[in-house]
C-alpha cells in the first residue's frame, strides 16, 4: 500500500482513542504546481493543436507531449504519473 509503518501506527493510535475523524482524508498532500493563469495558457496551446506547439509528425496529444509543453512554457516539470493525475 506504500505507507510507512509510522503512519500506520499513528492511524491505529487515533482509531484506538476513538477519533474516527482522524482517519478521514484531509485531501491531497501536494500543492498545485501551476497557477490558474498557467493552466489557461496550457489549455489554449493544447486547443491550438500539437502542430502549433512543434509536434508536426503526429497530430495527437500524449501525456509526454503535454508534460513537455508545460516544461517549455511554464518551466515546471511533471512526470507522466503526475500528468495523469493533473
């Protein structure tokens, strides 16, 4: 499940104390990496098409291409896993 032993110990201690709310999710851990303005810019370029953004060989968007586009225009790097969650 990819959690640390310490996290499980904390969850169990909270559960034992009757704090069911402590076991509820508090949301995603990571903060948003791009601003709303940057996402708008990425969306506009994505809508313009891959050819406009330098991908003339194939007119399909892929996670790798969108990650590359974000890196070029926003100077922020995303992994493919990060892109699929974004």
